[in-house]
């Protein structure tokens, strides 16, 4: 039996424009290239979990439009159960307009569209699926009240909760105390605490502060520096795999998706973190988001 993972999250279409520089207000600028890529943190993490070997169901909303249909098709082709993805008439699927300039900087406008309509009622409709999963994985691109409702349902059903609090926003201690694993990067750790997280030392401090607010396990991802793991009764850092870095897009999403599968399989935390870092290392060696997420055999090769 493969690991049962439920993802409650977002689906977006990423519209990526590469441009010599950022346009000024009122200016029309000739860009270089355009790519349309499936994205959204929920969808990316669902794909990461499915490719890592999980049996994945996604709870989300898309519009009844071309982007929504194409996103659903892509997710279904990964073997992800999309029966809990609601198709909303008269609403656009979430879209991210991403400008990438020649200096490698990016500017993003996100129109969350149908993602804003994931409701507590949607969560209730998926109650059976959610309560039968081993791990429920959430981010913050869907309304907080729905995330909160899903977390409460998971806790009542004995389902372990992994929360990736991205994009970062203030969270109360009631919610934090219901989360089993909080996985966040330096920016998010800085926003959730009063600590400026820039290295292993400050990550350790932030993780302890979050544990004091009720989260049993906190994992801070530090890009090429690896991770800080604050477990119950022990804490340690693990270095990142040394790889040829091409594009770090979706590294965090890949980490969280793969971690959830390893935990659902019953791997101990240190081993699950190793598996997740191997997956994320694979993702940074390739261009793009969903295009760079590795499958199980690639992760196992990286682990050897
Ligand atoms: P996010 O994408 O959320 O900002 P990070 O940049 O912290 O997340 O990356 C998540 C994980 O991806 C890291 O903990 C690490 O395991 C892996 N990773 C990221 N950058 C690199 C890198 N340059 N080399 C190897 N692994 C990396
Ligand atoms: Na990538």
C-alpha cells in the first residue's frame, strides 16, 4: 500500500515572461520569451508527493476555463485524485504573471482567482477522503479559515498535519498547536517569529520559538545550506546534497511533498528529511517548477 497523502491547496497557471528589464509604469516593453507552466503551491506539492511514490488526492478550486481544464489534465496524468477539485463557473483559475529580467530578478503578480473559493464546506465534502489519509498537507494560498477547518478535521481523525506556511502570514497558537510538522524557509521563519533567520544559528532560535508556541516538529529549509530540524527532544542540522544548481524554483515544494510521503511510509524523521533533501536536490538541477520535480527512482539514485 502506498502512502495516502491529502493536499489542501492552490492551483495556478504560471505565465512566465523573460524580459531585458522590468517595465516602467505606462511602458510597453518587448520581452524575450514566454512560457506557460503549471504551478501553485498545492499543485506542485501534490505532484512532488505523487512522483515520490504517494497516493495523492487534492482538494482545490479552479475556474471553468482553459487554464483550469489544462491544470486538471496535468494533475490527472500524474495519477492524482482530482475528484475534490471544484470547478467554479464565472471565476478565473489562479494565475501568476512572472517577469524574469536579464539580471535574474523576478517580479510577480498573483491573481488567486478560484483559489479564494476553497471553503470549509468543500473541506466537509471531502471529509471521508481527508480522514482516511495518513498525512494532510496544507499551505497558505487557500483561505486560512478553510485550512483551519481542514486541520481541525485531520486532528479529530488522527491524521498527521504538515503545514508549509507560505506565503507567510501571522498564525495563532491554536492553529500552530494542531500542526505536527511545520516546514518553512528563512523568509517564512522570519515572518512567523521576531527573529531574522539568515543561517543555521538563527534558524535554530526561530524553530525553538515556534516549538514554544506548540508545534512539536519544526523544519527550517536553508536553501543550499540544507535544513535545521527541531524534533521532540533533539535538534540538528543536515547539509544539502552537493549538486549542480540550475534553478531553485519549486525546491521547497518538492521538499515538502517528498517529506510527507516518507513520513506516511513510517520513515523516522532524520531519514524522511534525507529523502526530502534528495528530492529537492534533484529539483534544483533542472529548470522550472513541475518540470523539475523528480520521480521515486531519481530520488533513490540521489540517495545512493
Ligand atoms: P524555498 O524554495 O521554499 O525557498 P529552500 O530554498 O530553502 O526552499 O530549499 C528547500 C530545500 O531544497 C533545501 O532545504 C535543500 O534541501 C534544497 N536546496 C535548495 N537549494 C539547494 C542547493 N543550492 N543545493 C542543494 N540543495 C538545495
Ligand atoms: Na527547478
